C-alpha cells in the first residue's frame, strides 16, 4: 500500500503518524479501534500518543480515507475505505470479533441509491452472537 499516494490524493499532508496508522490498519485487514492501534504502535513510538491517534483517525474519516463503524458497546472501529470493506460478527460473551468476508449490504445499497438519488458513502451493519468457544462453556 502506498500511504503517501492515498494521503496526497485526498489533499492531506503526509505525516509519520498518518502513515503509521494507515499501514497498521492495512496490515491487520480487519476493523480496529483507536485503542488497539495505540497498543500496537503507540506505546513504543515517539510519534504517537492516544490523542494523536484519535485526531488522525478523525481526519482520515472526514476525508473518506477510512470508514468508521461504532459497535453496540460504543467502541468505534476503523477500516480502509475501499470497495472490499469488511463487516464482522462480535461474540456477546467474550468480545471476540471475526471478519465476514463479503458485504451483505452492497446489493441493498445500490437499491437505496436508485430509490433515493443519494450516493451511499458508507453504512453500518453488525452481527452479534456467541462464538464456538463460549458456546462450549454454556
């Protein structure tokens, strides 16, 4: 991934924190929270503290570089704003998240665009359930 091109294309300055955040999200290939980003790269990185992570995530969402989805627990998760965005299912017992490989809403989004004339930029869709490990303990 060329973070420099992505940032410049959106009219953003290329900074070390933005590049590190984007690279981390890209490598994980799943939605990630600001706190997780900070735990992965911020604690031992002179360029990032938690407020820097939050500030940069907001800018990247505002410029449509990232998508932001807020879980039922109020935690926001971020992923790259690309055609193949992902949704996930969350275990209501242990909090484990598993990525769903395709978007069950894509077809419906096109229908909404046709009916309303809007251009859909993003959507939130969430599954919850009980993971196999937690089911064993019930």
